[in-house]
């Protein structure tokens, strides 16, 4: 059952300091605007943060993934954490072409998929990971909690776990 994408629930961490920069290296029709990005970041934010989110094309996504993860393909989201709590700082890079393709393949709205990947990336900046089964379960549970709190469906309801 899909939840209404327009439900507006207020995040509980609005009082935490946040410096958010949004960069668009490519035209990305359907990508969320700054207010929606802010909403997703705020929902996942657990401490003060300085975050840059950059939406890129496939060439830049491929270059970054090759350089930093030694993978010969563009990926949906890359996270680059620089500092930990009490002041998290880092960059998130979303590859518009990959996000669009995945949303279509997974039968999700583009908005829901972008929001999930932003939440996923912000959690990585806060130290969450999915390398071990226990960590993956913890991260996925947190993502589900945040996404349903934002009015979206469970992003893993029709997918395999990350681990």
C-alpha cells in the first residue's frame, strides 16, 4: 500500500543547527527542491551538521565512484563524512541518472526514491553503515522509521536488504 507523498509531518529535530548547501551539476527533472531536501535531511539529522548535497550526472558519478570506491559504475548515492558528532560534516553525491533508473525499476516515485537516498546518505554521515547484518538491520529500521514519519512507504518493502 502506497502512502500519500504529500503528508507533511514535522521532524522532531528542527532545533539542531544545520548548514545545508545544495548543488545541481546537471538538470535533473523530478529531483527534489531545496525545501524537500531540507525536510529529508532534518528528519535524519541526529546532531548539529554541515552538509553539502550535490546532484550530478552519470559521468561525474562514475568518476567519483571509481576514484573513491574503485567501482567501475555510477552509483545512486555516495557519502563523504568528514567529522563526527557533536558536529557532523560531510558531502552527499546523488547521481540523477541512476536514481531515476532505480526508481523506475523499483516502481517507486522519483520523489520517494530521492528522499530515501538522502535519508540513507545522512545516516551514513552520522556513522550508520550496512557492512554487517546487525548494522544493516539497525540502519534499515531507522530509515523505515524516518521515511514513514515523512509520509512515505517503507523503502525496503519490495527490495532485498542492503547486507
